[in-house]
């Protein structure tokens, strides 16, 4: 829906002359009982008239209904308000032949003043008429398309003008390590796109930090740095997938593909490290020449993968990915300008957590009873992404109500992670059993068969219990 007005933020100095305008004004008290992305219900008392206002639909197709109500009902509904009560005076002024309105907020929003100009007024005016009028010198900026100045977000988060910031200065502070973590500077009233860009820029800097550590190692002993590198890539994927709507589609898909490439490049190395760890664990028990030789072969392959990773980090392809990712964050281009980009970060986090929890429940419901490796892997990845998202962003909202949900999600993810490790261990044991000779490796085979039997028992127990645990998880309310 095209807005039928322009809204301008006014300088605080306007409050000094409002009392001298000698113009008509009315006093209004407003509160909301429902604030959703596609629906809001507010109650307004202007002078002695009370009404209920319901706005429904997406931004471009909205319907608004007004209903006169009694003062008694207005007072009763106020007990169920979301956010804070808005108190304001609305001044009616004239510039030439055009009637405009100044909203001057009081109490919690003291000092916030906005000028509302109907579109038909702007069309009638000549260029610069508004700017050159007596009210024009008080105009700070056009906030027509900044949803943080919509009344519902003012009720939830207060005056965004009280928290000025320069995102490029924040980028510089992250580079110079004057800010160590994004949550030190991000606040819930910030534009969603800016908060996401700050998180992504910190991840970009961390990727380079871990990459340099991996390169400087030159040995197979860089598993921690590689794991941290992969975790940071997973964080980036989680963030951009869940805030897809704020990005330019072409850039978004390109960067997502690049991030998946980084996971792919390091995957074989991490798999080999896991195999080496399991074989080492077995060999510590058995002291087997066969296992020692196998371990040496795995370590040689791991060293080759280390060289491949380092070569990739030095490649032109990686340099292009890196520079594109930096531009993706720093330069606006076609990104970060739509409505979803501008809404307060605290509100978007609340929405995203509800959406992600819904997606997680749908995955559980869809896979209910599917005791196969792909189903468990999908569950594990969905839980992991949900936990990543919760841990990154819940600090910006009232996180107490999500504490139980996060704790249970982590417990379930640990079960799925343990299953994955045990299953990989089982595959390694089966591979060893298929290659060992009964006469030459009798001692090893006896131990491995016992280990295989134990792991198979764990697998059966897991298959029996996992969906019972998932059912309990689905009953969590928040």
C-alpha cells in the first residue's frame, strides 16, 4: 500500500515554539493490544473520543477499520496493552494552502516530534516550498520509510533517535578491536539490516583470523582452527539464510554458494581427522601394527588435504570470494533498503525465533518414525542451526522465556551429535573388520566384534528413545 503521506523527523528545537504556534491541537493517548507483522490492533483516545483501530494485511495490501468505543472499554483494554502507552499532542498547522500535522510525544518519548504531510499537499507545493517555510528549518530527516518511527515500534522500543550510530565507524572499531563482540554495540532499536551487517562483518574478520592461523600451522595439527573456521562459516550461513529478505537476491545466492564452497573445501580434512582420532583410540587399546600403518596412511592423506586447503586460501578464487563478501556487507547496492531491513532488530529477532521454532517442529513432525541416517542428519542440522540462531540473537531480547527452549534444544542436539559420532565409529570398525585377516589379526578382530556389538546396541536404544525425547521437546511452550 502506497503511503498517503510523508513523515519527517523534526529537530528537538521545535518543542520551544510549539506553545507559540497559536494553532489547533488535540491530545491523544494510544496503546496497542496486538502487534504482528501483518496485523495490529490499537486503541486511541483523542480528546474525549475513543476508538479501536484494526490494520490487517501485508504492507502493500492493507485494510484499516475504525470503531467508536466507550471510555470504559478503552480503560479495560489498556490492561492488556503491548509495550508502552503513547502520549502525544497533535498540532494542526498550515503552510500556504496545505494543512499539516505535528505529532509531539510526551513522557517516555519526550522530545520526539514528527511532521506529517499529506501527499496531495506535496504535489500541490512547488519545489522547496516546504524546506523554505518556517517549519522547514526544523526538519531533521525524512523517516517515511523508516518503520522504527511507526507508532507500534515506538510503543515497543521507544525513540530510535536517542541511539544514534554510524555503521562504518562500528566496522572500523571492529577492525581495530575497540569493539570485541557485536552485542557490545548492537541494541534492539537498531535497524535490522545494520545489526545483521555488524554480525556478518565480525564473522568476516574472524574468518580471516582463523584462515591465517591455519596457513601458519603448515601441519596436520590445525584441527581446532579449521573447526573454528567451519563454525564461523556455519554462523554466516545461518544468519544470511534467516535474513534472506534483507539482501539483494543475486548477491545473496552468490555469497551463500561461496560459503557452502568453504565448507566443502574443509570437509574431507575434518572427516580424516575424525577417522584418525578413532583409529588412534582403538590402537591405544590394541597396539596393533596393522592399525599403526593405517593411521600413518590416514595422516598422509590428512597432510595432503592441509596443503589443498592452504592452496585454496592462496588462490584467486578465494580472494574473489573474500572481497565479494566484504562488499556484500559494507556496500548497500540494492540491499538493506526494503521495509524488512528497517524494522527494529529486537522485533525481527522475536519473529525469526518463532519462525525457526515452527520450522524445527515441522521437521520433527515430517521425520517422525524415520530411523535412518539421512533423517537423523537433517534433524541434527536443523537443531544446530536453531541453536546457532538462538545463541547469537536472544541476548537482544527478553531471553529468559527462551532459556528452557534453548537448554532442551542443546540436550537433543548433543544426543544427535553423539549418535553421529558413534555411527561413524561403527563404520570405521566395520571397514577394519572387512579388511582384517582372521589368522593374522585374531586379537584385534575379537575386540572389534565386541565393540561393534556394543555400538549396535547403542544404536538400537537410540532408535527406540529419540522420538520420545523429540515429543517432549515439542511440548515446550514459551
